[in-house]
């Protein structure tokens, strides 16, 4: 190909903007955001205590069908908190995927654990159950119901798949494999609020699921994250850890373990609650945009990344799969030079200096996708 003028014009038509810069994804504010933030300021409860925190947590739990939700400062903290609460300790291993945003693997490092990388599926961009199962069958052994890596002698405590761009990994198959090998499943659903698989919200298949509410996500709190779970005791533990492990008391400062200052401020939760009220509208509009993209790109023989039959994606970031690395780079160059912001998918974590020496399987699918996938403007259009 090479001349992407039709693509540039289509994006400008969809976003009703014939000139100027079109960003990749901007937040959408059309509800009670200002009202709730001002109410929060007037209450003077702008830090980690306040009714908006409680209401925002309940709204996420209600929407996803999870029993409990604990909001925190950002999505990376949410993963770290989930890993620690699940019992991941220094020297343990956590299985994840190489095709992800670096926060996934950074959080494993925060827990002083080591990542193990398995491949992804081309049609989900998420963890491959086949690659996961093959690795576990060939490289692990169960001792006293604990999974050990035969190559390193370390315990494999958890598995951390990521739902890429809001599209569901084959999470039910992954869960079955994890259950068989006595490994805790934690979903990195940072990009997947509003997405579901076989009628069930992403983030609710594992022991815990985590979300991000960064400014570029489907809904935002400015900066923020959340952990959801159906385990009441675990939820209490998450909240305790996220509030510096402080034992509740009217005036005394007593802490019973090392905790974290991870609780979301009431001010951010006020913004988030208003966003949750509009989430269904946002999801409808993003689906309309994805549908328009799909129709257009099929007409010019370019591959638009679609959802599978059993899933309902939030289409957080719309994606194209190009022919090769050369076309990926030419597409990015031409569209960005024309003021239409596009980005490549992430570099593989196994290519990063700090993660390149950790154990990995064959990663052919992840490498193939990393050389071809680009994201195109995906903001809400009214």
C-alpha cells in the first residue's frame, strides 16, 4: 500500500474534524463530573475517605457482578495489590504474556517475583491457553498442591493474563488450566471495563480482576485503578493493605503489617462515579465507531481487529493488523504526519533489558503481532 489518504479522510469524517490534530483517545465528560467534583470539594473530604469512594466501589461491583471492589491509585497498584494479597512472595514466579503494557510486568517486579512469559493467540492478542498448558505440562510439578518450576525450583504462585485493548483472552480455558495446576488466576483487565466473555464481565473469572482508570481509558478518574473479587475475606485484606495496614481506631495509629498508600482519593472517585453513570452510553458509541471502522476497512482490504462470537468488547482502542513491519511503520509515519495519531502495539516485554533474561516459551504469535498491529483514533464520538 503506501498511500493512506483514504484512511486519513475516513478518520477525519468519523470524528467530524477536517483539520487539526486527532488524538488517539481522549476522555468523555458529558454527565455529572463537574457537579460531583465540586460536591466533593465542598465536603472537604478530598482524600481517601469519603462517600464518593464507597459509591464508586459499589457502582463497579454492581456493573461487573463482582461482590466487592476496592479502588486504588492506579492500575499498576491494583495488580501489585492483587499479587501481594494472593500470597505472591519474593522469589516466586508469575506467568504472564510478553505482549502487554509494561505495568503488568512491573507489578510482578514490585512483588519481588519473576515473570515467566508464554505466547498469545493471534485472534485475541491475549494469553494462549495452548502455550500456557504446554509450558506447565512440560516444565512444572505439583508438590503438596503447590506448582513448582522444574527448571528453577521456584513456586509458580499466579497467572496474570491481560485482556488486550478490551478484547477477551480465552479466559475460561486459562482458568481451567490454572485450576488443574493449583495456580491463582488474576486478570489484568486494565483496558477491559465494560467487556464481557460468554456473558460474564472480564475481571470476574479469576480470584481477582484489576482495572485502570487512567485518562486514556474507556472511563477515567484522572488516575485510578480497582481490584474486584467475590472473596469477602480477600476484599477486606485488599482494603486493609491499601490503607497502610492501619487497624481502624478513632485516634490511635496502629499498623499490623507492611501496607501501602494505595487508596483512591475521594476527589478522583467523584469523577469516576459520574463516568460510571455514562458507561453504557460510552460503550454504545465506541461500538458504533468500531462498526464504522470495520465496514470501511473491509472495503479497502485492510484487516480490522474484530471481536469474536463469544465476547462483547468495549473496543477501548481500535486496532488494525497490517501486512508486515514495513507497512506498520509506513502507516504510522503517514498518519501521524497528517495529524492523525496512531501508535504501534507495545514492544515485547522479552525485548526489554530488565526482562529479557527471564524464562519464556516460543513467542511466535506475540512477535508476529508486535510487527503488525497499530491502534487508530478511538475516542467517543457523539
